[in-house]
């Protein structure tokens, strides 16, 4: 693969619970995806089972503003949390 600017790297098949992905030049960002797991989450009155997917974003501050990276992750998490958003 050549000319990429963003990579998605997954350790889910290996069972990794989290990692810090390293940017490969000339790319400007990499999203690390770990293994999804069902865990109890407090909803305000009770614990409910939820599937959690650990994500890590590494980016080059020379090319990507930290605020933009944060907004990207917020939007990605919101979309993955409610997949119906993809049809909007």
C-alpha cells in the first residue's frame, strides 16, 4: 500500500486490550482497535451489559490539530454507539 494518510490497525484477533499505535511516515494518523468485550456499565440505576470497543488514536501534531482529533473520536464513538447514525 502506498500514499495512505490514515491507517486502521486492529489487535482484536490477538486479544489485545489496548495499545498505542505508532504512525508510519508519511501517514498523519493511525487508529488502533482492540478486542471488543461485554462489560457491565452503570446506567444510573442498574448495571447493564454493554459491548465496549477500546480505541486509540495517534496523530502527528504537525498535520492534525488536537481539537480536530478529539472531535473525530467523539463522532466515531457516537456513530459506533448508535449504528443507525450511518443511515442519516
